[in-house]
C-alpha cells in the first residue's frame, strides 16, 4: 500500500465547541464542527417500533424516539425478518434526516472499530479494497476465521493493514462485548429509545481519520490535549504522531480560517490559472471546468488536458471538503481523444480513493459530460454553514433595480391620489442610485407636484420605505 501523503489534524476549542480540520500535505481536506455534527444520528442504534408499513414505497416508518419517524426500506431488512405494525425492532441510522424527511435506518446493524467493523447478524468476511497485497489479505482472512463465532461477520478496514493478530482480536472482543450490552438493553426495553451512540467527535476523528501518514496533531486546549493523547493510546495504532500544543487559537495559528473561505465561494481558482465553478441544485451538483487564463500548454489540446487533470484533483478535494453527495455532473474542457479522457478518468479515480465516502464514476456521456455519484451519510457542510438569503429566497436572483423603480413610481402615484398628502420621504437601496439621479429626483418632484426627499439607506434591494406626510 502506498503511503506517501503527509497528514496533519488540527483540534481547536472555541467557547466549548470543538472544531477539527484535516490537512493533506498542507491542503485543507475536511472540516468538522462539533455543534453542527452533534445533530448527526448516523451510526446510532435504537429500539424502534414500527408505526406503519407502506407497500407502495416498499418501506416502513419506525418511531425511534427522536420526534421524526425513521424510514426503513424493505431492502434494509434483515434476512426473512417480517415487519408488523407495533413490532419492536432494533435499527441503526444509516443516513441523517434532511429537511422534513426523517433519518433512514437499517436492520443490518454493524459496529465500527478502528481496524474492523463488527457485524453481529452476518457471516460475511470483507476486506478493504485499499488493501491489495494478497499475503496481507490472506493473513486477515485467517485471523477472521480463527476469531469469529457462529453467525458473526467482520469487515477489515484499511487501518487493519499490518496490525497484529492480538490487537485485532482484542478489538473484536471489545466490539462483541459492546454488542452484547446493546442486545440486552433491547431485550429489556419496551419504548423507543437510544441504545448506542457514536462516540465524541474527538474519538470519532481519531478512529476514522488517524493514519500512519498523520505526522502531527495540533491542539489549543488542555482538556482536548488529554482527550487526544488518551484516544491515540486507546486505539493502539502502533505509531504515535507528534501532539503539539499551541497557546493561541489553533485555527488561526495554522491558517485554517483563510483556507475555509473557499467553502463560501462558487468559483474555485486553480494554480494554473483555470477555475472550476460549483453549482448545486435540488437534483444534482453541476461542476464546470474552465481554462480561463491558463495558456501554459503548447497547443489547445495540451492546455485542456493539463487544466482538466488539475481540475480532477481539485474537484475530488472539494467533494470531500464540502461533503457533496448524490448525482454529480462535471463539464470538463472538451477533449478530442479517448486517451486524454481516460487520463482524466484515471486521475479522478485515484483522487477519490482518498475519500471515506463511496463514489462511483459512470463515465463520459455522448455530450462529453462526466457522470458520477458520491454517497454520504451526513448532510453537506453547505447546509450547516449557509442559510437561504431572505431577499432572493435562495434562488440567487433578485429583481433588477429598474423593476423596483417602476413599482416605486406606482406606489407614489397611488399615495399622492390623496390631495392632503403634500410630501414623501423615500428610503431605497443603494443600487437605485444610478436611476434616481439628482435630476430624476427633481423631475419627479415637479411631475407629482409634491416635495420628495430620497435617501439610499434602505437595507433590502427589492423593497423600499415611503413615509407620506400631510405637511
């Protein structure tokens, strides 16, 4: 397995909220906010009760005690287990609620550890595709067959590579004991309730993201420092990155705030001078690649390929960083040869291997668009750090100043029909200053035969405020 990347993990505490940034060779790859991620249910195990069964949806709705009924697809049922209204079932959340939709749950329960995932209801033995050496795969398969009990299954994660049989068996036994406690709670319980909750964000990151490529961990809080050190010891990784304490805000010290600005931009600039434009819709995410000022190639074909290769790497990073999921369509710069297209596909595939989320590339369409999907279990970071603009209502467009001006004239005409009205003070947004010039203001006063006073202090570009006066 190739391990030539250098990773840093930054832990920062601000007003008791933990924030975590992961850097790969100095480039921001992922960011987590404890307050936002605490809203996640993914991985939690519940005692649930079937509320209703909907054959037309091939699904059931399950009360798990969180206020929103969970959605259980028939295909996520366990074996031949039947679903009946009012029946008590043990479920695990596989996808967080989005909008008005409740979480998706499954009866196929699994409990993740650092090196392996324990599956209590399956005899399946799986090994991460990233472990490609036959000897290592054979070794892990042998450990599983010697350690598993009847009816158990396991999936070895990438972190299992090179881990001793003793350490793997200890972790398996720990997860087995945890499962037995969960099962006992389920048998005793009657009402919907939480049986198992995913660990704290700090422990989750150390379990899921700590690798032997992690050279350094930066911490700015004493309590965090102890949690990190204990977490590293708990997982018995066999390697220990440097844990560095800084007195100031670690995000500021490591330049994370500046790196985070890219999350708020639609256009992402490439080092070559090109750019990618990311547009999200309800149905899919569309990404456009442009060469812009990139003229480094000897001809158009070379420039296009060079920009597309750089864009493929950056797109994979942006998908991870923004946690974009679902259908993704990429419009690369047009490439005439299959060789160039295959080179771009290869680069994108390699970069997506860094991603914990599962992706699938369908390939190029007849129109030259690349289609792919990315499966995520938690909400995109955009839904956590953005809210819809109260002016444009989230569509990104507002009325042109001329349209607002025409509405303003109609409202003035309507108000001045009352002959007792002698004057009006009008507050408008500053973008009307190009229309409401001093000359136009004078002409309006003459036209209406009223005293009009305009100011460009109104905060909303699509509305205005008129104060009519009888004096």
